[in-house]
C-alpha cells in the first residue's frame, strides 16, 4: 500500500519520501504483503454497489493501466487473467446464478460453469465442486514483482526511500515530525500512514483510536507430482477459489495455495498442515504434491469497522491501512484516494 501511494504521488509531481523497513529485500512476517497471493476478485465480488464495490472496480481498472505504464518502461508485472470461483453448496450455486444476472445488467460478462465443464478440467478440481463462476476480467497479479516494479519506477522518477521504521508522529506548525527507529527526525508536510497493524500504536500516541488486529496467513508453494501439470487439453482458466482458499497455477508444475486465516500473530503448524488437505476436499494429486516453499504474513483487520480504513485524521495526516485480505487488489484505488486528499489541501 505504501509503495503504491508513493509511486502514484511521485508520478503526479509530489516530493515523496518512502519510509519502509522492508527495503532491504528481507521478508518481514509482520507485513500484510507477505501473506498476499495477489488474487484480484473484483467482478465476482458478491455486492453490486457501495464503497467496497466501487473501490474494487476502480482498482481493477487502474491495475490494467498501471501494468501498461510500467511495461512501457521495461517493468513487467506478471498477470494471469481469469478467475474461477467454485460453489460447494447449492445455496452458493444459486447466489452465483443471481450474480450473473445482476452483472449482465451492469454490463459485465460473467459465466456460469456447470459440473460437467468443471469435471473436464485438468488437473482435477477440489472434490465437491458443484459449479463455478468464471470471470475473464479478474485474475492474479504477482505481489513480489509488483512491489519491486513500483519501487524501481518510483526511484527513477525521483522517489526518495529510507529503510527505517516510524516510531512516533508529532504534529508541528505547517506539518509533521516523524521520529524513526534509528533516531532520525524527519520534517515533512504530510504523512500517509500505511503501516498495517502498527498504525494503531502510532495513532494512539497522538490521540486517535483506530484498533486493528493481525490475522495471520500462511501459504504454500507446491510442486505437483508427475505427470500432473498445467499443459492439457482443458487446463484451468486461471486462479481457482475454493471456500476462501486460493489455488494459483504457476509455471508448468507448481501451485500457490493459501492463505490460512489465523487470529493473532502466531503461526499454527496444524493450520498449515490442514491447508494442503482443503478441509478434506483435496484431490489425490494435491495431497501428493511436495512443499517447496512456505511463507506467512499479518493482514491488518479493522476491529468494529469495515475494511479498508481510508481517513483523513488531521490536516496532513492520512490513514490508508486496514485492507485485510484485499491489499493488492485495492492498492491503486487507495493510492488515487490518498493523492486526491492531499491535493485538495488535506
């Protein structure tokens, strides 16, 4: 979120300093980005209106534009179009039918895939899928290369970056002081706070109560057993979502699977062990797959309020955090909102 905001602001002519403890390239388990698989669910979202709906549609549109801009500068963001949302109950199947009808009225082309069509896909899908909702417009964006591209292009445009962590905010006439872990006192005109769950403590010091809790997510990269692979007459049409879990085909014989939903910040080995079983719905090839990598991160979940948290708390202090499970998806629309707040004199 911070890199998206910084990149867009510097593109629009602002002088920007990105304060990011993750600039060393080392994984930070407290970062929400570390839990992300980059599945963008916009048009298959179950609502038809409201803030969440508008943010998702705007972000999906902006991601398309951002990918084109970055690609023109030699920076490629790996994008896999297509998303298949599976139904495991007849109630889910009926909701999908209703959603297709409403989306058609809005001008969006979603498809209902029946069970025979799902059964023809290879490798086989989770056991018990009754049907699916397919969107060609939704898909999956690799979070790692996206973070790297936004940073690299931002630096080329004049973005300043500092590998440090904010410890305290202090308002001053005409702006803010940001005191860092290394002892720096950065004097700035405005602060955009996208620090995940640590935003809560920073804001509490200056009298703002914005409670958030970490929800840990663990994910796996799996090597599929031979001869299972994604080269077949009827391969998956993109990422697959099953009961809130994402299955993302990678190149040739690999799969990303995740992520768990674990309240708190302590990883549960049992939850990770159950992940590959899909709650008893894993086909044989998935159960036999070999784990080649695992990772985890903390999603910032607002307490008592809907995600995300977009607020101008004081003049020059903008909060853009609490995106929970949709940080990658909502990054562009959030960055656009932040820029508008600052340019309107916030």
